[in-house]
C-alpha cells in the first residue's frame, strides 16, 4: 500500500509540471530508443549465440601465422590429420567455405540451387538431426561412393510440397542423379544459407597442397578452448614432423570459437556504435537530471517543511525515486515504440556481409533491456542531485523559501557540470561522425579500376561433368559471348572465375631464370578470364596485348599481369620479356608449363577500395590445366561481365535468354556491377550513418540541456537583472551577460571534448581511410558547429532577459 501511495503522490506531483514531465519523457525515449534499437539489431546480427545446441562448443580450426592471424583454409591432408590425431573434439568436419551453384534440371524450369559440400560429421558438429531420413554416412563421404543429398526444409516444401515420400527420390543436379536421403528441420540453416547439402568426398593426398576447405569441430563436454588450443599446437608440431614441408615457417595450428570467428571483422564498428549509443544515454540522463534538479530546487521549501514535520531523508529520497522512475518508465515505453519503428530502417542499412543469426524484433530480451535502462536513467538522473539537496540544513531551506533568489551554489555547479559533460560528449560523437563521413566520401571517390556504369553481371554454374576440361569451358564462353555481343546495345561480353572485389585464391609462382627453391616461391592472386573480359570490364591494357581466341590449349602458354605485379617483381626490367611458372610446388593437379607474359593490365582494387591494388596474374580460360579446371568448376561458378551502351532495361531479359540458350544452363539474374562497389562501401556507410544519427541526437539533447540551464539561470536571476537594469544596464549588456554565461560552459565542454576526442579517435583508426584520426579541419568544424548551436540555444533566454521590466522584477521580489 505504501508503494501505491508513493506512486499516486508522484503522479500528482508530475501532473503539476506537464511541460517538464513531457520533456523528460521525450528525452528518455530518445536515449532508450536509440540504445534498444541498436541492441535489437546487433543482438540478432552479432550477439546471439549460433542457433545450434550447445553452440559455445563449436569451434573453427585454423592455421595461424605470426603477425598475420588466423587463416581458415586448409588442405585435405591437414583436415584428415586433425580429425584423427586430436582428442579434444567429439566430431570434426570439413566444408566448402562458400556454397556451390548446382543446376537443377529435369523439372518444369531449370534453376540454380545453393549446395554446400560437407563431410559426414558436419551435422554432428552442429548438433542437429534431420526432420526426415538421415544424414551422410562415412561410406557415402568417400570419392566414387555415389551421389546423395540432404534437403533444406524450405527446398523440400518448394519442390516436393513437404511430401514425406521424398526420401529415395532423385534430383538431377548438374547432370548427375542425386538420391534424397534426408530433410533438415524448419529451424535449421547453415551460416552459408544453403538450399541443400552434398558429400564433400575428399581424396586425402599429401601431394594436394590446395588450401580449399574450412574445418569445424565440436569440443567434448568439459573441454575448454584453452585446453583445445594446447592440443592443437601439439598436433601441429606432429603434423610438421609427419609431413615435412607441408607447414610454412612460423605456421602453427589454432582453434577459435566459431561465433567469434564469424563476427571478428565487425567488432571494431560494433564497439564504436555501442559507445555512441551509450553516450546518447548519458546525455539523456544529464538532461533529465537537470530538469528534475531544477524542479527540485523550486520544491526546496516543500521538502524542508516535510523534514521539519518529521519526514526522514529516506522518505524524501523514496518519493523522488518514484517520480524519476515514473518518468523513466514512460520514456522507456515510448523508447520501445521508437525502437520498433527504427529497427527496419537499421536493417536496410546493415551490410549484407554481416552474419545474421536471428530476425531482429522487439522481444522479451529487448523489453528487459529497456526496463534495466529505465532503472539506470532513473537512478543516475535523480538520486545524486536529490541527495545533494536533501542534505541541505532544514533551517537554510526554510529561511530561503520566502524569497525568490538564486539557487544554491552546489546545485548550480552540479547542473553546469552536467551541461559541460553534454557538450563534451557531443563533441566526441560529432568528431567521430565527421571522420567516418570524410572516410566515406574519400572512398566513394576512389577509382576501383574497372567500369561500373552500364556493366552487368550474372553467374552460370559449370559443375556439369561436360565442363571438366578447359577447352569445353572456353568454347562455351566464346559461343555465349558471340551471341551476347550480337544483341543491339551490347558492347562486349567476357567471363571470369572471380569478379573484381571478390575473394581470390593464391598460387605460388616462380620467375623463370631467377634462382629459386621450394621454400622461396611466392604466392600471388590468380584469375582466369576469357579474351574480351578486360574490354567488358573497362580495364585498360597498358602494355602488350590482351588475350585472344588464338590463345588455345595448343598455342604457347601465355599470361597477363597487372601493373602492381609488374612494379613489384620487374621494377627495372620489361615484364613482356619474362616467363612465369605457376604452381610447381602445389602437386600434380597444378602442373603447368612456363607462361610468357604478353601484356600488362591496369590495377583493380580487389582487396577493397581503401587498400592498394594487389599483385595479380591472369590466365586465359582455354589454357587452365584440366585438373585445375575440374577442381575449380565444382566450387566456383563462371561469372559473366556484359557491357552495354546504356541502361539494360529490357535488354537484361534478352541477355539472360541468350546466355541460357548458348550454354544450355540456367543463368542467374543480370545484376549491375556497381553493386560490388556499393557492397564495398556498405560497412563504412553503415557506421557513418548510424554514428551520424546518434551524433545529431546528442547535439539536439546537448542543446536542450544548455537551453534549459541558461533559461533556468535567467529565471533565478530575475532580481539581479532588475537591479542591473535599474542602475543603467542596456538590453545589449544583458544579452551579452547571458551569452557569456552560456559560452563559458560551452568552451569548457569543447576543451574537454577536444582532449577526449584526441584520445578516443585512435579507436576509429581501423575504420578510417585517407583522413587522420586527429584531423584539424574536422575538429575545428565540429567546434564551430557546437559553438553556433550553443549561441542559438542561448539567444532565446538572452532576449527574454533583455525584455525584463526592472520595476516588475523588483516588485515581484
């Protein structure tokens, strides 16, 4: 009953000051809404555990290099060694890191499906069992054992209308019959979002040195990550002695929590944004504290009388806490509504590369967070100032109650300190937003090295057995390119295994004629392309020639390199006089002949817009070793690049039709190549927009706080201002007095904010490009913006002070 009485009394008290109450609720709603909205997104994207049983026990096994970090790709031999020689795990499985495209035929419309090749223990590692049937056995995961497939629940529903008789039926995938043996549950999805799973069927051959596979494992119950790491290190040393030469100098074996492994690249941006919303909440707390402290100052006589009549200090604090929690609770409810409307916007801004483990929604976890934040806001914004006033002597409060005078010095200092803190935090956030904004602008002006306007791309899967040889792929590509270029409006068409700004594999190479041994070969990125690929992409030939239809299997092996490669390896010689031998130490699969460099092409920023172009080699499709083509076609689709004279419009349908007619394969949608650049900028855009939004909110809240303090100060100094007017002060003198009072607070906040920004901006260094974390122009601009905003916040109270009638002011006192 006492609690109910306190709440009723608090409601009556707050109803007497509706403007203050509504303002406090709005401020809290902004602070809590921003925090809960961002938490909702990152909870789904980065914070929730993987949706698998005991997912904390799922780990990624890696190769670890000093000064470089973890590398996920391993050879079949190393995977098999980890699987048989390590006792920390109850299951170990290999997978393709990315799904492969499989051509589904034999139905009404052919289509591409995302298939993920995995070893037999894959589902055991993830801890899931099929809803229907079974998963792969060890016997089915061997080369030549047949073709089996496990379907996702959604594909089962789309192709078979969820018929339980699907088991044993056949799907024709890339011209091979696959027997359906299982269907996964509706709530199961692999991180790669596969439509189906097929056996990886690895051939364990120590001579195969291609690092193509990712390895997952499940820790045994009770086994810690640290213990597993020790055993992995020991296993790596045993592997080094068992297979001499298969581990690099300084290479060790490591183990990383799978969830941490997936989100590690996004953690810096997450920490920056989490700090930003935390700052917004602090500013909200400071504003509410100022509002309530101002109200409490006006109620000091009431509190003094209640103390004199016997009320204890705890009784007064409890009443003030009830009022603050009512405001914070109402603000939290409004903040939840605000967050629910913001979350869809944030998801549209979220980079596609961010892993997502759940659908963002305002659920029980978010509501609990909002409730906790409301408690924090209520405590931080009211208890400290209330206690500082409640300890004031009763006699002093009663003595001052009959006159209207300035507030107590302690309260004044406290409220001014809060405003200084708000200005400082606003400076830090605006500086961060400015740095990220400048980074985004600089990156958007970077030339990626290839054309993006009126260039379109599509994928064709060549997993069918008829494309096991390079010449077959080259013939198909030439046939399709000719038909595409015959279309009105198509200027050039080419194909490649990997588009620009996508992952590439590295291969060791040697420069013919230079002394070298097996331990000194160098790895560089390599790409296979069709003859008119560079013309379609708009990449210039800066020396020599491009590939042509005459570069066939029977002709002299040739190679193109980019400018970065030429500058790195031939700084003082003509690269067109050099020969390159690729893959000699990688085993028989990569056996190749020396290749003559016949041309040098322009650089493309394949590692990102903010990273210098890497050294790259290009091999014509027709001259790729057949063993390499046979391995690559099972994992990598053929990517088409088509350049047109204008917007594709209806041409996209015709281009796709010609590709399908020429290849006999289903083709993916024709997509603008500019999307690659947009994707490259998505992470910077996401961080910039969010931090910018939060910085603007902080600026608004800081301005509100400054306005509130100055306006309250003017109201408290009515008698003083009246006296100044009576003795000859002009309106401009009064305006100057109020402005100077406000600007002193702002300058103090700017000084502290500048110092804090100089320190905190170093945490942004990894997110910046072309701009210093302590850029003087941006810092000066932020200071000027805050100063102008502060002047605007002080103008209204200053004008009000200038209009005070000294006679009325003195009479009121």
